[in-house]
C-alpha cells in the first residue's frame, strides 16, 4: 500500500483559488497524467494559466 496522500482529482468547471495568486479561477482543462490543470480567471479576462499543479489549488470557500 502506498504512503502517499490521496488527492481529489479536480474537475472541469470547478471554481478554485491558487496558492501563489489571488482571485478566483475556473478549471478549463485537467491533465491527469501530469496532475496539472489549466485555469481561467473569473474576473472577466480571457487569459488562461496553463500547467498549474494540483497541489497549488485551494478549494473555493463560499461566504454565506
């Protein structure tokens, strides 16, 4: 049995934060082999950030 921690696989369309950048992002593509995602900022810009490691993603927290 492996001693590695299990990481949830991100899904296309999920909203997340990133450890090294502020703001909210939407996952637009998932690369399970390399464990990276491509994300697009939700601030209206069309810029896509490519090859973001899963380990740098933070789940989106919603304020009630």
